[in-house]
């Protein structure tokens, strides 16, 4: 945790959020069946490039790393605003998101992003049943059953873990994209390899390496908040209405704990006591 | 953005489907009542639908002071855009300081859309709500009587209290079963306000082709005894132990999220922050370590029996009876003992 109670992201490994993998898989299935072009966008620290490479291994066409220190401490509202600015820079018909992240479990970014883009949202998608011309039909979970809905594109879907079984990385693509890098990773690498070089030299080396990667189609696109023309008031801390008041470690405790030996006799006594106390009828 | 209105009411979104109120808005009334009384403001329910006027009286009986009724043929079936638009208009007009939603599928679909439109804060899946003061770190400014939005946070046994002090309204979703159901008082009187609804065809972007509802596989909330298994049970086959123990006690079988994710049992059986919140007389936790997200859903059980081979398992901290041992021995012994007692 940081001092302000927000999560210290740098201390965590970048992982592919499970339901985002389901969203990517659904995108790949759409591409397989109907054609199309898949762009994967992630907002995070440079280490998030790992997820982008993984997306390329699985079949995504373009990967974009959205990284900027000014994104730090963004809550779901600020995150969805920043993502909306990035998505608006692309040409899209369908935006797919995982239903929720496994850390916060809020399931808020999808609907908030849909509102910011002004597109129809279909949440809790379990299956894409039809895509014809400019209309989409999908089956969504409604808790106690399902609902089949039809909407005109563009739409935003949030995809649940039940939607599909994400495919594994393709060996051929892995060979191709294992060396794909984002500019910030290139810079980190060159700095590590040339500890004595001055800034100008580093800059030149980075530019050179990036253009080489780009020629080979191995440069992961990298955007900062300026590149996507955000209003900084709506990003990071200032764009986040929710603040952490307090974080507490909790030790919930029973008033009285009885230890029961795992013996037949002790267990029988416990059952007897529960019956006496009318806990078991 | 909505102006900060410290005299604003406390609102609950009264989710209904086909004229039937969900349980969550009624549960929210009990907490909302307390918040409104602490702030000295009115508690109001916002009811959206078609032909839902009689729900207003019901909500008042449960403890609301007011009900805002927004009726329109286009609100007959829940849809994100139409409901979000009407709620947005109502919030703009009446400027409540707090708006609470059930963390149901519809609530989790709707609340973030409204939060985005109003540029307000929203905290998901709160397990408690309180009123309190907050001093901002930077300028040491005191903000009195804010909504404390309390929820388990990830990364261990941590509870986070979230606030918003500069954006209105303060909004949160609350899981079903977290707050107790109040008793209705049929003599209670309140004010029913009918609102004008303005909707256009574009506000219904979805065409609902088909809907299929199935009854829940298990009603955990209504069960007096629950036998729950965790990842420690090991396999779907071995989960039969949980079913057997549940059967001989007339109990409902349940599970942790980990066990559900491993495919041991259907999600309907999940207890915890992202499952059902339960408060049975007896909760038997088998092979459950006791993550805070799970404890959030069962810690209010009257008696808790925990069986785990790890003496350090956090579940033991809240258990009334702790059995350190192999569940594969302990559970069959329990089944045998219970069957013998039943014969006597």
C-alpha cells in the first residue's frame, strides 16, 4: 500500500486479468468468424507490456501501452475517462472488456467507459450469438437466468469467465513477437546496457532501436496522456472522486473458541453440545 | 457535476422486476434509515418502472419517508440507458447527498453508468456504511458527516473505508444479504411523489429477444445450517463429503469462491463478498482458509465450526469450534455421529 491508502502497483506483478482473457478470446473468435482487426489497450506501468506481448502471442493485431505517471491513483472513474480518450483514438465497432478485475472486483470500468464513449453497453456477456452487418446479438447473464439482446454497433461488451475457454499462445506468434518491446522498455534496456552513456546518446540509441523494431512490426505502441489529449483534471488523483479514508487490518475473532480434537469422542461431544444449544435441530 | 448539498436526502434505488421488489432495496432501507437519521435528513426510495405505484407504500412501510415514482411504458423492463437517464434526471433535480444501490446484476450495470454521467464516486460491494468525518491530508480541511463506504480490499485481511468529499452524490453498491431485512410497519405513513418521465426511442438501444429465468439452485439466505467447502476439499469428487454432511444435517451445501472457480460446485452456492452473504445458526467451514472476502459473507453466523489441517488458517480466528485435522477423517466421523444421534 502507498501512504495514501492506494495500491502500490509497482510491488505487484503485472498479470493478465482472467476475464480480460475471456474478452480477448471473444474478440479473436469474432475475428476468426467475421474478420476484423483487434487492438489491445492496457493502462499500467511499463511492466504491463508483458500482457500486451501475451495478447500478440494469442492473435491480437495491435498492442498499445498506455503509461504515464499522471495516471497514478486513478479510481474507476478516472481510469474509464483515460481509457475512453485512448479508445476514441482508434476506429472501433466493438469494445470488449472483462466483466471485472480480480483485485477490486468492482465491475465498474466497463459501464463507465461505455458511458464516456456514449455507446450501448451489454454487460455480463456469456455468448455472442450473432453479428450481422451493424447489429450484434448476445446472451447475457441476468443472475437468475439469461437474456438475449440485440443492439446496433458500436457497443461495449463486458465478458464473463463463462463465455469461453481462452486459447493458448500460438508457438509461431510467440517466436515472432517474443522480442516485441514498448519504447519505455527499450529505454530501460539500453540504459542498463550502457550505464555510462549520457542522455543524448541514450536517446539516439533508443530512437535507433525503436525504428528497427518498428520496421519488423515489433514495436508496441506507447501512448501517454498527452498523446490521447486528456484533460488532466479528470486523470489520476484529481480525477478520482473516491479517496481512501482509512485502511484497517482486521482480526475478526469469535468470543470464545473451543478446540475440538479430531477424535470420534470429541466430535460426538461437540455435536451433542450443538443439539443441546438447539443449533442443530 | 452535482452541487454539494449537505441537506440532501439519502436515497435508495428500489430495484424491481415485473412489479416485484427485490430483497436488496428493502435491506438497504434498514441501513439507509440509520444513515438518514444520523444526518437528520429524509430517506427516500426511487422507484422506476411501469405500473409500480403500489410499491411506494410497501417501501414506506419498511422505513422510507418518501418514494419518488417514475412510471413510463418504456421503463417496463430494465435497460441500462433508460434507467440511467431517469435516475440521472432525478438526481439532478433533487440533489440527494447519498444514493445506494443493491450490488445485483442490474445494480452493477446501472450504478457505474450513473456515476460516470454525474462524475461522482462509486464504491462497489460495500459491507458496511457509516457516517463520519474526514480530514484531508494536504490542506487539513475537516469534512464532516461523510458517507463511510466500507468494503474488504484486496491483499489480505484488509478493510478499506472509502469516502468522497468533493463530488456529490456519494454512491455505493451493497451486496444482497449484507444488511438485515427490516420488519414492515403497515401504519407507517410517507410521501409519494410522482415524477414526470421524459424518454425517447433512442433511450432503449437494446432489443430484448428472449429471456429465460431459472430458479436458484439453492437458497442459502434461508438456510439455518450451511456446510461450506473450500479449495482444501481438493476435488469435485471429494466435494461429495460436503453434500453428504449437508444432507444428513438438512443443511445447504456452499462453497468459497476458490472452490467455485475450481469447478467443485455451481456459483449459486458461493458464499462471500462476490457470492451470497449468509447468517445461519450454524456454519460448518470445511477446508476453508478464511480469506476476508469469504469471512465478509459468513462472519455473522451464530455458530461457526471450522475444520482445517492448517492450525494457522485465519478461519479459526472467527470459529467457535476449531478442529485441526484432516477433513477426510473429520467429516466422515461427523456424518457417522450425526446419523447415530438421529437414531437415538
